[in-house]
């Protein structure tokens, strides 16, 4: 795992190879640091060996651990400001926090709650691990020294780390709360790219200071320049966020290999490129490195490409044909990894999606004429009044693949993905979690909201297949 490399490289090297440091550490300090890592690690290994049987359970462990790694580092930044506790240790430190305790805490709060108590009530598990931590923290002296307000830090830690990590892992274990699961994975991925990985690089290169290196370019940048750079970063991240949405809505899964979609995703940006997340992630990392003026972080971007060409490609060739058969091979023959298409691809064996637009609405009819003038592909535009079974809103997109239809702004954005790559990107922006409700509210306020349209007493065929 990345955490193992994280420990076995420069951190453990500095801890075990400097005799003067080792001599300065007391037996109790060594015992606390060793037990803080190896007890959770051994317990995790033993329980996982006995209980973990499915990929979904592995995904649950990974979910909790990844969330805890990012959240604990955030907690340490807060702790350095509010001084809830202090770590008195030498060697193997990461943001003034012993790396062994950091990893052990991530296992204790991120993995063990779901491994040990997968069916217990969440609130009971949370209270139990808080009680355990309340007992352990005072007994970790002199490595951990508590201030008078450390209980406040404990409350913040439980809310920021333990509760969300436990819920995230439980949702993955039970295969429940898909939208929340996908949202948590998106947050975890972005925080790892933009926060955890830079922190590791800063520590490895010796530029971990807030102002003198590391995050210094952010602190010293002008407001206008910083806003422009962050907006550019957001534009680069849109494909990754949209692709994660697509996995959840149309694939009924997440981007994580152990928690994959149930259906092959060939919609949205996947009509144009087979790996929008990896493309987006590589550019985001390189842009973030440029913003922070860190050449090592810029160089991390190409590693995403290497991962795509190596491990990811190997996994796809092994797993995807087994799960999706000929549909996967047909898709990959037409949609490539890094060679973006300009016009969308549609599986000829799947029904053509329908965009229902009300004839009785004047502005809606203008939208229909606009779509028809832009030479849409693999999209059938039908009057909303002619739906075969129910009343619709003024604009509804039905993918005809068994997943829910979308209306209003989301329907218009879906229609854009049938034009070309540029319009599809705009549609992806419109469907983002915060932007879509905002734009929809503005449309509603202007009188263009999704009003109900009564259907006519006629019917059209339910499916239409491209020959």
C-alpha cells in the first residue's frame, strides 16, 4: 500500500538509522510508538483474515483508511493552531506527528470499526471507539502531551475522522447509500491529490514550512492571481468529478475497482475518452505543482499516465471483458484512453436516448430547433406530450437503459453530450452537484422551471435500436 511505502522510505529511515536519536528515546517512548502502530496493524490483519471474503469488504477497509489518512492530517493542521495536544518525539515525524501513531490511528479509526463491528449500530461503535481513545490518550505520555482543552480536540477528531470514516466504510461494506459513497470517494480522491500527496512530497523534499516553501506560493499570491489559478484548477477537475457522477448515476457504482459499477458506463464524457478521471487527475496534479512551484509535484502528473498505461490497463484487460464481454471490446475499439474523440460514440446495440421537449412551450420549441440545427448524434427528440405512459415536465432526458430519467437543466445538459466534446464539457459543468441546483433555481425564478406537461392520447414505441 502507499502507506507502507510512506513509512518504509524516508520516515522510518530517519527513525531507525540515527543512533543518537535512538539513544535519546526512552524505552517507554519506543514502546508507545511501536504499540501505536503494530497493535492496530496486527489486529487489522487478524480480523481481516477471518472476516474479509468479498471485494466489497476490501473496498470498505480501503474507504475508511483513505478517509482517515486525509482527515487525520487535516486534524493535525488544526491541532497545530489550537494546541489540543503536542507530540514530543524525535525522528519519523510528519507535520510534527509521529508517522507510526498517524498510521496506527488511521487503522484504529478508519478500518477496525467496520471490521470488528460490521453489523452493530453505528452510534454504539462511535461511542465505543471514542471511549477507547479517551482512555488511551492520557496513557500515551510522554509521547503525547495533552493540554487543558484536549477534550475539544477529541470532539473535533470524532466529527472529522471517526464518524465519517465509519459511515463511509459501513456504506461500502453494506453496498448502501450509493450517492453518498460516490461523493465521499470524490472528496477523498481530491483531498489526496491536492493535500496528502503534496504534503508527502513537501516532507520528502524538506520544504514542509507553511511560508518558506510548501504551501508558501499560496500564502504569498495576490487574491486575483490565486482566484484565477484556483478557477483554472477547477476547470481541469470537472471531467474527473463528472466521471465519478456518471459511475454512480448510470453505472450504479464507484470508480474504485473493489466497488465498481454494475453497468458498463459509456455515457457522458465516456462517449469521448475511456479514462476521463485519469486524464483530469494528471492535469490537475501538474497544474497544482505549477501553482505551488514544486517540480516534484509537477512530475507526479506523468505518474498518473504511467499508472494508466500499466496497472490500470492490466486491470481493465483482466476484469472488464469478464464482466461486460463483447460490449467492452466494442467500446474500447471505438473510444481510446488518451486520444479524445470530437464527436460522441454510441453503442449501436443500445437504445437511442430520448430528449422529450414540450411542443406547447414556446421557448422549449426554440431549444428543440437549436438542438436539431447542431446535428445531434444518437439522440431522438420527441414531444413531451407524446410520452407513451406518463406526464412529463417540459424537458426530460430518458437514457432508456434502466437508469432514472432527468429533467430541467440536467436534461438539457444531457442533450449537450450528443453534440460534440466542447458542448459535452459544458453539460458536465451544468450537472455538477452545486451548479445544477443553482442554475435550476435561476431558471425556475425566470419562469422556465420543469412544469408538468399533459400527454396526448397516443403512444410511441418504447425503444428504438440503431441498426
